């Protein structure tokens, strides 16, 4: 029988904290696998039989948590976990690292959301199983990015040579940070960052990822200025939970509202994405426009999470046996 | 002001004026019980003003910490009253346990017993990036 420290040394699990933890080739493979699952879901319904997902949400979430849990159930596995930090031992003062180490004795993979940035890296210090970052504060959200990428691929037929606009809260918008990171690795990209001055893209992304990639980008306060040139428009919500000051949130929350009047100037094959939940930033009238792709992202997200969990748990594709 | 020569020990020379105390604290030199001199604002032909730190014993010293604060300072190892070796410093690509992340949303501000880790982000601008939250750290 092994001690816990021996188990930790032997386990050496592969984690996904950031979209950069996956290579472009791996992302392509995950998209292919997700498409295969979408096409023949019955073939995958027992792939993870006997496996358990630890669904550890220290911060409330509806769609991401349910998407992960549905993904594991659709692979034939089971789910255990908690939906808020109130129901975890952290309320008793337990460290995140201890909580994760304990849970990793019971499950085969962990999906974790936490309000603090970098929490998954801290959690992984003593963890026996793979951790997937399901969102850490305003930092990263790699599985949302996988859902975004498959949706862009489906709409545009490619992930390169695109002009992509990001609009809204670019400071705290973790989905924006992850997607910018991912798209910078493709050829021929152009970016437009549309935000009020207080919610601009963080310097580490501009000075690090964007500068290194060499892709041209512009920052503007006007959605009307750039919308005619865009292939993809990624809208985001101004997130109340990221503000220390309520007055700042109220002042900034309705800066951008995408409606049919603004879309009048956009390309006919524009794809409008949004990580959801939406508040006011996309008018409901846009939902029926064929350019609206945000509910497709939700649909695709579950299949990408199924593909990612299969990969990290080392489960074979039954259609490739 | 004169400080006498040391027979055996370390001399940190050409420290940017005003930085010696920072280095003293970062290296936890207050824990040493050997003679130690901190000279600040010393006239220098090369730098105008500089700081000097003299440690009267051959103690282990974290070169990454020195390189982080100033890769251009010189570290002389003194034996028998003479400079026996000059150590070339370089900016470390990674620095652990020295800095505190300034991002209030970073997990390092909450989790117990977590060692801070920063990676060199830009050699020219001398900026480091928190391994946990990616926030930049500037001197």
C-alpha cells in the first residue's frame, strides 16, 4: 500500500489552467473529437463508466457547472461536489490545497471554479488527479475558450485570418483573456478591443501575448467605428462581482448595447459570440438574427468539455479503436 | 567616512544609491551575527553615488535575489584581505518567495503557506509576472 506522498509523486496528473496549456494541435484534436461526439453521442455514453468528476465550485455558476456535470453524465460517469464555498470545508478555515488533496482521493478528475486568480495552480500543489480550471476570478476560463473556438470554426470554417472585436469588460473578462491567448497563436489575426478606458485589456496581455504575436490591434471606445470590419464580435457583460465599488459598476454596466441598428453596419456573415450570462449588452431582438452564435457556444461547450475530460483521463475514442 | 578592510567575507559594491537597505532586508542579513556595514550615498566616479554592503564572513548568499535587485552590482569574495573572486550577477528568470503579488484578487493573498513565484516577463523593462495570476510586478 502506498503512502499519500508516494501516491502524489507517482500521480503527476496533467492539468489545464490556461488555454496555453493546450497546443494548437491538441485543440484541433479536441475540436475533432467534440464534433465526433456531437455526431454520434451514443457511441460515447459509456466511455467514462465508473469515473467520477469532482465538481468544485467555490463561486456560483450555472452554465459552466451544469455543462461539466452534464458532460460527465453523458460520458457514463458520475459527479460529486459542491456549488458554493459555503458548503465546503473552506468555511472552517481549511486551505484550498488541503480541500483539493482530500477530494482528489475520491474522484478521477476535478473541475474547479474559484473567485481568486491563480487558485487552480495553488490547488494543484498536492493533487492526485487532473484539474480543469472552470474559471479563476477575472483571470482564465479555458473551457469557455474551447467552446468559443469550436463555434468560430463552425461559423467561419477556420480559426486563422480573422478580424475579431472584443467588446465590454476587457479588464476582468476572463473569457476574453483566454480567447485572446488562444487566437494569438493563429496566423493573420487582427484585433479590435472596444471598452471604456476603465475596462481596457490588462497590460500583461498587451505587452506579453499580443506584442509577442505581432498581430495588429487597436483600442477604441466606439463599437460603431469597428463593427463594419469584424468577422467575429465577442460581447461581454460588465461583471458586478468584480467591482469593489458599486458606483463604478452602475456607471459602466450599460456602456455598450448591441442591437439591430448597430448590426445594420456589420458584415452579413459576422458571428456574434457571448460567454453568457447576458444582461443588457445584447438586445433580445438580436437573438433571432442568424449572426447570433451565443447559444451555439453553450451547446458546443458541453461537447468540448466531454472531449477535454476524455483526453485528461486518458480515455480512448471508441470510434478509433 | 572610512570602513576598514575585511579579511574574509563579502563586499557588494556598485549598488544603486538607496538600494542597500532593500538588499539587506531581502537577504535577511539581520539574522547574521557577524560584523556588517551598510554604506549609502558613497561618492563614485562611475555612478556619481552608490551604496556598499560589507559582510564580515563568508556566508551563503542568494545570487538570484541580488541579480533581481540589480544585476550590475558587483559581488566580491574576500579572502586574506584580497579579492579572491568576482561573481557575475544576472537577472533571474524565476524568483521565489521574495515578492508579494500586488493583485488583491490573487490567490497568494489568501492561501496559507504558499510560496510566491514570479517569472521574468521583460528583461529590458525589468518586469516580472506572477506565476499564479499573471499580474506584472514592477520595481
